[in-house]
C-alpha cells in the first residue's frame, strides 16, 4: 500500500502544471459534433436550455474554450 502511494506521488510530481493540458483527437471530435448539434437545436428553439448554456459559455461561436484561456494567460 505504501509503495503504491509513493509511486502515485512520484507520478504527480512529474506533471508540469505550468503547461496547458493537451486535448486529444477523440475529445476534439466529440466536442465538434456536440457543438454542431447544439447550434442546430438552438436555431430551431432558442429557449432550449442546453443551447443557452453553450451559448453563454461561448462554445457555439467561432472562439474555442482553449483560445480564451490562452489569451488570458498571455495578458498576465
């Protein structure tokens, strides 16, 4: 048990928390497909709750969530 904790702690120390996490192909593809669905459902019914949430977060527009984080970090 103790050895497992030590190994886990060593792995956590190796992670560089100053760099942004990379998004994999599967996640990007899934996000893009769901984004298309949200945009289409939003056109049909603007009061659709999920569409409002996605739109408020800016995920249905041309700017991606990671782009906003990068811009915010560059200003700092």
